[in-house]
């Protein structure tokens, strides 16, 4: 039996999110992020970071593009996507892959967390569990790995969709 893929169709409005508290970011932090990446601070990059810091936390590149396009029509989708990839490679943004669906991005919080995703409605629940973290470390050591980072995404049906 094939495992169902998340039914997160493009344009689905505001799937629910249960989030762990985030540290607020503002223009000064955006500038520091851009400079730390060795890039020039531009209005385009500032707008993309501002878009990531407001509204839903887990957004696609398309949603970021659509969110800034009206105010910044000069910013193309390719620019948004390239900058998100650079942010991800630099560790400032976490990329979440949900089955075969488009990647979702979130500003990397200071505290690690994992995700539960409903494959029916797209609801995302963030959670922390120290037992899981210890188990992953143990499995890594047992297999001769030095763990540097991980993304844990669990899929199923939320209580509303069961």
C-alpha cells in the first residue's frame, strides 16, 4: 500500500499551525543575517526576510513571492527562491520537505524542534521531545556517526481529520 502524500495543494489558505514561541526579529537582525552571509544588504533581501518573520511560519517559496510581490513587483520568483536556498545553506532558514510537495521554509529558531504534519489538511504542529533527541544521539553513536543536525518530520492525521 502506497503511503499517502500530504494534500497541500498550492493556494491552500492558512493551514493551521501550532508553534513553539519564536524570538522576534526586526530590520537590525535581518541586516546582520545578510551581512553574516557575506552579501550586500538590499531592499529585496530585507523584504524576503521580513516576509519570513511575519504570518505563517512554514511557507513555500511561492507564498513568500506572492506575499511580497504587490509591494515589491521588481522582485522575481527566482530571486526569492535563490535567497531562500542561500539562507537555508547558511543555517538561517530551515527547509522542510513534506513528501513530494514543495519545500516549506521557516526562520531557524534558536531552539531545535521537530514537526508533525497532517497529510489531509496540512496542519503543522511543532514539538520538542528530549527522549527522541537522546535516542537519535544514541543511534548516531552506535553507528559511528557524529550527528551535526537533523530534521524530524512525522506524518499522519490530526485529531480533526481522523
